[in-house]
C-alpha cells in the first residue's frame, strides 16, 4: 500500500537526519535529494484515474470522469485555496512524449476544447479519500491530427490528461501530478460509433500493459480474436451462453474468406486489423466487425432470451444450413444470422416436393425494428410451415415460453 511505503520513507528520512553529523556535508545533501526523488516518484504513481471517460466520445456530449490521489489525505498541505485538477485532450503523439519524459514534461497545447474542465481536489474525512469528480464535462471540439496512409478519423486515438500542482506536507515540496485516461476515439456523428468501437475493442484486447501510447499489434492470433469476440458477445448481450467451436469455425471462414480449410487449420492463423474492420467482405458492403456488431446489437435488443435458451444456431452459413436440413422432415427449421444484411436473423426451413425431393427456403431476415413490432416467438408461431426446430424439437415445445398470451394475426 502507498501509505505504508510513505511511512517507511519518513522513518528512513528521520534516521538519516538523526545521523546527519556522521554522514557529513557532502553525503547528506545527496541522500536527501535522493529521498525527495523517491517521494516524488511514489506520489506521482498514486495519482490515478478512478472513473474513466467514455472511450468513444462524441463532441457536444456531456460525460463524467474522476481521479483519485491515494496519498492526498496523508500528504497534502492545507492551502488557502483548494488544489484544482484540470482535464485536457491530448493526441497520441503528445501522450507518447509525456510517457517518454516519465510525465515530467507539462502539456504545451490541448488538442481539443473541453468545457467545465477544472475541478477541485477534495478530501473526504469520512471515507478518507481525495478525489476530483468531473460531473459535467463537455468536449466542445477536437483538432484532428495528420493521419497515416488510409487511416480514418475513427482509428485516431487520443486521451484525457488530468493534471494538478500540489504542495506536500511536511516537506513543502511542490509536485506536478498528471495521469492519462485510457485511449479515446472522438466522433462527431453517430454513424462513426460502430467503427470507433472497433478501434477501442482492438486496443483494449490486444495492447500490452506496458507500452508506448498507444501502440498495438497490427496482427493477432485467431484464437485470441475468438476469446475477444466471445467475451464481447457475452458482455453486450448479458448472457452466460458464449460462442461455440462451430461458431468460431464459421467466423473464421468469414473473416479469412476461406471455405476450404478445417477448424484446425485456422488455429495457427493470425488475423489483421484490416481484415477485422477495414476490408469489405466479398460481395458485401460492410466489414467483418460491422457485420458482427450488427449481430450483437440485434441479439442484445431482441434475441437475448432465445440465444440464452440455445434456440438460435446463429453463426452458420447458408450452404451448411442446406447440408444440415436437406435430409430432414418437411417443416424442420433453424435460425441463423443473416449474411447479406447487418443485424438480421432469418429462418431456414425444409419443403418437400411431391417427388420426395427437398428444398431449403430462407425467410426474408427480420431486423430489430421488425422484432420490436412482433416478437420472434410470435412470428414463429404464426408461420404454419414451421414444425420442428432442428434436429427434432416441436416448435411449441421449443418456443412456447416465448409466445405472448394474446393470439395475433400474421406478423
């Protein structure tokens, strides 16, 4: 604990001062200077971001954040005016320069204009905490940097720098404290949100704890990407039912555009940032992440209970659905996420001709808007051609708990 280290520091300092005559006029100043350096380092490391600003931050939108000075209650010298903490926007380049200087340099220029960006550092006697709470902050505007190559504004990372000057008791040392938030992507339009979330997800998942701000790998092992997508899916949907091995196989085929490799072949592959959210999927108008995020949003808003009951196969290709259903009785069906549309779920079912031949039909995908008008369960109940959920569960048994009590017409 920081407090314990500080107590050890003061005990050692007292012992040095008590032995000052033995140490001599040359050694004593050097020791005291070294003590001040240690104290300064310890104090600076105890200034932390307690509540992070949103990592996707829209201009002209209020947000909250807070910082805590762990050693404040123990070390802050009483002042006639409260110590003030300031919040400034910094570029990735500025963040890097601050890191390389070990946070000894001060910020020369903010990269954006933040309103209500100065807050008092207050000590709470009851809780024994020393915090600055930013409750009403607003990023008015942002100055964009020069970008590299094909880099878009939603790949540009910046951060909030929190800083203050304090005087420590009993030594009267003045110290400049500063700490960076996690990386932030600033957007000006809601339609940039999806791509900004991709940048933040990649950075949070694949960056090293000790790094130069805000460096992150361009390529990562596929199995790490699977873990990330699974954790993201469960967190967003708020479900304990994660992705399965067959889901990962489908997702690998999709992101690598490879339908000939086996599940084992994908295990040793690396996936790039470009494959994740820069390259458009073949024959589509969107990236892998844009498609996956659409599935997340749809499931979170309309399909959570169906997914948690394992009623949705979801991540499966149209071709594999045909293979699964072709030998099944008429009316057998399953649910999968649409390949051709963002945020759609479709129903595939078997029709048998008079000659006994089978055909797999796909119903036009339902969007979140469609399912807000009439639920998926009620739509399945309405469709008489659907009989058994693959492989052989009667639809009323599978979906009965999801039917509404009222009986409506066709959805």
